[in-house]
């Protein structure tokens, strides 16, 4: 009879896990289904997808090689690149499908969080609440609705798989299970290095809920004392800690070399500490009352003493309280340290970028606070007469509110205009949001509105080189070349290595029939950005075809055009046309004919009418200059 009851109870639990998982999936779809109609945005999506030829080419040998060897967008994260490439391979440049992949990973992360936490704690409804808030909290919208933040949801998937593997290893300490958790951890680090804190979180889980810190008999047999540390738990994680150290060092060096890490001169250390303290408390505030959320919160160098003091005092009081409850309510310390610790890489002590804080940084850290809320509220209402009903009603209300709020927040990600217009409304003086909104309006040919936002960005940040460059592009588009040169020169005065400004000056001087200055600026652009396809194309074309022989250099043109074709993976007609012209300049007319034929075929397939005509004319020239009028196959003709 008892056996039958146990079986029914286990069956009920399994069924409830399925129903809860189904609810989580449906609720996420309700909030995020709208992203299937969204566009890419002009904030990192260009670097990651729309302006990245390696990603657009899909899973080719060259793209895969690049993903593991290149440092791009200030990061080395090959697994993230591979996921974007797979999307391009399957969906092409359909932004809605790229968005839905993020949603799929968010669903997997949510269900895995629920199942892993349930497996460790055995608490069905509390873990269901944690997973539901994780799934639907507005602070997590940025990680899901922003295609370029694939690294966030992807790395969290490997985080969850690592923890899942770890629980299996705890149950049965077999080598294959340990190897599996190491593998998932490595994959996670290769998706986003923010996972460096995971080994420390595993130690927290050892304390609670896994309870692996041993209790040993003391001298008094009626008492037990708990070891402050069980060194075996640390020793078994040495490989994880070594991977953490290697990833941390590599990430710092990569971001420092790419200029993403701000120097202490730019942002003093005491300002960073102050911002970190305030940010810790601000994230808690936004978790409890998620309003005024934006894609970017500009860094404020002005310290408000009372805010910093209040934030530090609050954090200290909470820390003292949770540690005093270490034995009786261990979930408080574990949840608090989870939150504090997992934010360390992005809290701003090592400042990367211009943001003071970012919603996406809370994707994993808030799990710790959600655990505190779920278990803490349950403890608080112990003994209440209507405890179950009260918790159920309040939970349902909170989940409903978060669903509605998140649905509204997702809507701001519809396109770049809606996103940055909202950011400006929320944050006020935000030069980056003004710049990006101006760019989005310029793409819609709303030039006057774009100029207005560019000027506002300069008012907020007078030394903003990119804004001057963009104003120069507008002036050049209106044939106001003298004004354009002034703007581009101003951008270079602020940032001498600015590749975009050098390239734009090169274009102007090329159109003005001043090849010497054009070549100079194209070279400068390529010194700062060796993979800049526009500069590679225009410079190789000048060196191959300029009417004045003193500016032609066939050997260098072949080198540049070959790099260009490698980047575009021989999938674009213009780079192949440039390479054919470079071959012709060096006298390699056989190679020129073969390459021009390939370019002609691609131009026909892609519907480039003018380019097709130009290639047909150039093919005749290359054929006529072939030695002995010899065909490519080697047979003589005529």
C-alpha cells in the first residue's frame, strides 16, 4: 500500500514538472513571440551579423577558422560566432529567425534552471517560482531581444548544463561525469567569459543545497562542528579554477589590446568603486521595481556622496544579516553571494565600454536573489492560516505583472529608432543613444532629424569622434565636400587612428582625382582596421586601374584584393572584379580571365546589371591581352 502511494506521488511530481515546464515555455512565447517581426539594430548587430562577412557566409571552413583565431568586437568567443554562423546558414539574413534563436535558448535556460534547482533542492513550487521570474523578468529582456547578446543566452545554456553535470557528478563521482562538466564549462567560457565565476558558485551549491560540507564528530560526542572549508571540494575544482584564471587573463588582454578597457586616467579607481556600489543596489531596485529600463545607461563621473555611502551601508547590513543566518537559513548567504559574486566581472572595477551598468549583466546574477525571495517568503509565512492560498495568489499576480511589463519592454526592441528613442526618454543625457538614433534616422533618409540628434550628441560629448564622422558622411552625400572634409578631419583630430574617418576622406580625395591623398588615407584606414572591406576594395582598385602609372602597384593590389576575397569568401562580385583587375595589372591575364568570369557569373545571379556590363568589357580586354591569344585551357585559338 505504501509502495503504491509512493509511486502515485512520484508520478504526480513528474506530471507537475512537465506541466510547469510547459507553462514556462508558453509564457515565454507569449512575451517574446513578437520578436519574429523585429529588425536588427544598429548597436553591435552590425559587428556580429549584418556587417560581418564571415558570419553571413555561414559555416564555411574559412568562417570556422576565423571564429577560433580572430579577436572581433573586443572579444574572443568562437562558440558564439559559430551559433551566429549557423543561423546565417539556415535563415540567411532574416532578422526574425535570428531573434527566435535567442528566444529558444532562453526557453532552454529557463527549463534547465527549473529542473536543476528542483533536482538539488527537491522543492517543486519554490523552484518553479524562481524559474518563472527568471523567464519573465523585464531585466532579462535585453539578453533575449538583442540578437548580438546571443553570447548571454548561449553561455547561460552551458552554465546550466555544467551545473546539471555537476549534480550528476555529486551523485556518482565518475570520471566521465567530471569530464562532461569540464567540457560544458569550456564551451561556456568560449561563448562568453563571464562564466569565470561558475566554479565559485559550485562551491556555494556544495554548502547549500547539496550539503557537501561534512559534519564531523567533536570531542563531545553529543555535538557536531562544521569544518570551515572542506578542502576536497576545492581540490576537485582545481581544473575549473585554472580555466577561470586562463580565461580571465586572456579576456583582459584581448579587451585591453582592442581599446575596450578604459584606463584609470579616463575613469579613476575611486569613481569605479563608487559606481560599483551604487550599481549593486540599483540592480536590486530594478529587480523589485523594473521601470526606466534602457539599452544603455551612460557613465556618470560625478560622485554623489550620499548615494555611495547609502549603497555601501545597505550592502554591508544585508551581508552581516545573511551571514548571521548562515547555519539556520543557508539559502540567504548562498543567494546573496551568488548575486554579489557573479556580478564581479561586469560591475565596473575593470571598466569595459561606456556604460555604467547594463540590464543584460543581471541575466545570471539575479538567480541568487530570486532564490532568496522564493525560500525567504516561504519561511516568513510559516504558520499562516492561509499560507498556501496567499503565496499562490501573490505569485500569480507578480508573474502576471512581469509578463505584461516584459511584453512592453520587448516592444522597444522593434528597431533602432524605437530602441534609442526610448533610451533617450529614459536616461536623458545619453550621447550614445543620440548617435545611434541619428544613424537610424539617416538610414531612413530623415537627414534633418538625424543632424538634430548628432548635434545633441556633440553637445553632451564634444569629443565624440564618431558623430563628426557621421556628420561628414551626410555632408558628402549632399555634395558639400569641403564641409565633409572639415568634419572628417575633426574626427581624426579627436581619434587619429579612426579607420572610418580615414576611409571617408580617401573616398572624397579619390572622387576629386587626388590619388595621392586617397591612397594615403586608405592605407591609414587599413592600419587601424586591416579587414575593412571598403578600404581594401577602393585601394586595390586604384593601385590596379589608375590612369597614371606612378600610382599603380599590381603586386600590392593583388595582396589587398586577395585579402578582400578571403574575407568575403569569394561570394561577392566586386571583390573578385578587383582581384581580376589586380591580376591584369601584374600581367597574369589567365588568372584575370578566370576571376572575372566568376565575378561575372555572380553579378548575373545577384542582378547587378551595371557591373555585368562592366565585367563583360573588362573580360574582352583581359582576353585580348592573353599571350598568343591562348585560352585558359591552354589550346591556341585563331
